[in-house]
């Protein structure tokens, strides 16, 4: 329950951070469906604040809800529905980033993106409606050793909802059910760490089955870096949990080749594999928010490609790929027009994106590795090789992956693959890879190429 993404066994979702609904619908049809992506995590679709004070229209204004009307910087309800339906028609599901721990920050008032007037100091959210009795008393989250403080106080001054109240549970469940009726397949729960598992359980129990049957996917944002009282395993019964320690560990492993063997470190308390939502970076920590840390992002493309490709090839967790826009300031919202509406995502002749969108999910070593992960799902890791510049391993008798950090490798490695002349997935078969009758793979990686190769059964030249 709560762990099924409802996408026919596919294994990878992509966060199209701050994309408009119209662009996501197009991307499902023109790219994601063809590459085997299971679905898309979309930015919060509900009405949110319009921040102009500290910074003009920062990305984080969407983490201050004003109501559950589906009208955000990404579009309105009609556009949202159209996206859900068009994506679903091509086998791609939508997962909603849901912000239900809190409403807007204290001291903020005005009009939200759907035109609702609100006043956080008066606890006035007339469109839901929420009022004073639906919120905890105002105190700052400032003691991560104390679950009561973490869950009942105000995270960075955000007006904290009291999910122990039946009324609040119903309002949140109504929001989820509205989205399920439209056809979404699951939810990211923002700031789950700041809510009680029992309250979340009560809310999730009120949700309808998705069409086709079964509960929606829920994945909980719990930033557990062994630095506080709250642990990811408190949330195992509620769905998947974000595994932020993996972000630290994969960056370290790519920076220190020779150590990738230990990338999943249960000694660190990392989540069990069938509950872990795994990613190299997310929209928060790529810009120093939400835990931050020493991470790999699109700003370091070569190492980033290796980190994501490795993650997709490896056998840990359910994977999410990040898709970003370029930024200088950590507050900066998406590429925008003069009126601050988000710019269209344009596609260049070479398949990359224009208008400031990074589209890491389209980079060949990332987008083409989705098919690898789908193909090898459920197989064990084998034939691990890790020497000097090169890391390689197989997945059952279904796939083989190799990367060379300095960009040169010429060697024969044992695999479990049947013999044949295979297509290199990373280069869309521009490179051919030979496996002999005893399963030995000829690995050839040159400095002027992507530092990664991957082959799967049945994809021959
Ligand atoms: C999260 N985890 O549980 C995210 O990791 C975190 O990045 C989110 O904060 C947070 N939940 C709330 O959804 C982001 C952003 C903050 C931003 C909040 C609210 O990282 O910087 O805070 O969204 O928009 C902003 C201001 C902050 C201010 C707050 C309230 O940056 O200075 O606090 O609004 O007005 C006084
Ligand atoms: Ca809370």
C-alpha cells in the first residue's frame, strides 16, 4: 500500500521543476513516453503566495499555500487536467508535490495566485476555509532533537496546520481526492518530517483508490541525515521516503572513485531499498536549501552524468531524476517573461532545451539510462569491477554498465550477458559493444565521448 507508482512496472520519475502544465503535457508526448519514464513530479499545483518583497517571484513562493484551488504559476485547473490526461494517454503518470504541513509564512498577507485574499497573522484562509483553531500555537522549529518541537512548531515561520484535527485531515484528504479524481497517481508530501506519522496515516486512509485500483503512491520528504530525532523508518508504513544521505554518498563516491562499492550505507541508517526514493540532487539541495550539502548538480555536468547514470544502473530504491533551470541566485524562480510568467520550454534541434531550461532528464546518459533501469528491474548486481579509472557491473543476465572517470578505458570485463553485438544505449547505438560467447564485454571508452556505456539484452545492433 502507498508504494505503487501505477505505471506498469516502470522505474523512474522526473521532477520537472517549475514547468508549466502545457509544457509538461507536450514533454510526455514528445519525449518521456518514448524513453520509458514512469511519471512526472510536478511543482505544487495549488494556489500560493505571490512574493515580491525579499525577491521578485522566488521559486519558494509555491511552498506557501493560500488555498487548494488548482491555480498556480504553472497554470490553471483546465490546463492541469489536460496535462494529466494527455500524459496518462501515453503511459506517463503525474505525481503532485503537496504542501500540507503549513500555509503561508507569518507576517504575510495579500492575494494568492487564484485571487484569494489571505492574512496569515489573522490565520485567515477563507477559500479553504482555515482559521485560528486549525493551526498550532506559534513557536519556532529550533530543536531537531525534540519531535514535538519539529512537528508542532512553525518551520521557518510558516503557519503550521494541526493535522490531529479531523477538520484539517478532511480538508487535506479532499484536496488529495480532487487530484485523484482528475487522474494523478501519487503525491510527494513536502515537510513530512514536520508532521506526525499517525496524522498522515489518518489522512492517507481517507484517500480514494486511483483508477485501475489501489492506493496512490505517497513519498515522504523526510530529511534524515543522522542529525536529529526523526528517522526515515518512522514513515515506512506510509509509502516511500526520501533518502538524502544518498545525495551525499553518491557525490562523495564520484569524487573519490574506488569507493562506490559502499554507496548504499546501511551503517549510516539509510532506508531499506523497497522504501527509498533515491536521487542525486533535488530542487532544494541543488541550491543550498533543504539540508544542502556537498552535492553534484547540473553545474558539474560530467560528474553529474556519471552520478545519475550510476544511480539508474544500480539496484537501490525507486529513482527520481531532477530537471532544473539555470540559476545564479538561490531564490531565483524559473526563466520568466516580463510579467513573471514562466517561459515556455523550447526544444533545440539537438534535443536540448532552450529559454534557460537545463533538461538534465534529456541528457543522453540520463534519459537513455531509463530504459536500462526498466529492463533490469528485479535483478541482482553482479560482476562488480572497480579499479583505477573504471567502475563496472552487471545486472543479472540482463544488463551491463561501465564508466571511466578520466574518460579512457580499454579492457575486457566479465558479464552475465549472452554473447552478441549490442547497441550502446548511451549513444543511441552509435557505439557497438561486443560480448563474446563466455560473456566477456569489450569496454572501449574514449576521452572525446561520454564516459559511460550501457547495454541490455535484446537490444542488438
Ligand atoms: C521543506 N522541507 O520540509 C523544504 O525542504 C524547504 O526548502 C521548504 O522551504 C520547506 N519545506 C517549506 O515547504 C522553502 C524554502 C524556504 C522558504 C519556504 C517557504 O527553502 O527558504 O522560506 O519554502 O516559502 C521563505 C523564506 C524564509 C521565511 C519563510 C516564511 O526564505 O526566510 O522565513 O519563507 O515567510 C521567515
Ligand atoms: Ca507541523
